[in-house]
């Protein structure tokens, strides 16, 4: 996983060398970043544009941007260190490669809403404070799956399905666990 931190000045300089984007990620070119550092730079620049319009009190220049080649369940993840107040947004390189920049920019805006929630409330979720920003930022409440799971954990009663991407403890020993409804679980190969 790459964890190089970008300053806002670096992001703006790199963005000036690239094409101009509007607050929804639409740009003059269909080409997107070719490397993980370029993706972090483009995401930071896009987030600064969006925050400037919608979240002017969010210190977007202090957000740490990371990329990961290991993320499989989500395209992005915002994190918050309560002790320091540091916000980190980690982006999935594989999701970006699957989606392309135009679609992936929605993920950046999604995670920016979480960053705003952390900044304003010290916590983040997909509840009402999140939902009110979905339409104005042209993003999604939940991200679609970009990688196929290896296994499905399925409740034998309510049939709730939960994807698993590796042979974890619950996949190996489903009998040791129960669904939230209290019923047994079974495993199916995807």
C-alpha cells in the first residue's frame, strides 16, 4: 500500500499540468491517472474543488490521501484519528482501474462527505447527515461492488447474504457463528 502524503499545493500544481475538472469530476479528457501517486493527486485536487464549493470549513488541505491494492470490499475508506483529528482517505487502486476516473470521482466525493462528517461531528455514517449530500455531490450512498467475492456467507433462515473475499475464520468454520437473526450460517463458493 502506498501512503505518500500530498499537500494541497502539490495537488493543485499537478492538476494544472493535467486537464481541468468541474465539481462533479467531468473533465476535458477521458484519460485518467496512470499511477497511484497521480490518482492521489487527482483525488486531492478534485476534493479541494468540491470542498471549496460545498464544505468551505473543511480543512481539505490537511487530509492524508492513500491508495491501496489490497482493498476489495470498498472503493474508498475515510478514517479519523480522534486523538490527533487527522482524516485519512484511502482509495482502492483496483476499483479505480475497474471504474475509470469519471465513475471513480463519485467515490472521492462519497469519501469527502465522510471527511466532512468526521470534521464536524467526530464520526461518520450513511445516515441523514450523509444522505443530504448525496444528490448535491452527485454521488452514491453505498458503493457498488467492484470485485467478485470468493465466498458467500448465507443465513439458513433469513437468507441474508454477506460476501467474503478470502478464506477467513467464518468461511472455514461457519458453525461457530450465527446470523444477527440467531440462525445458522452456511458458506457457498461464489
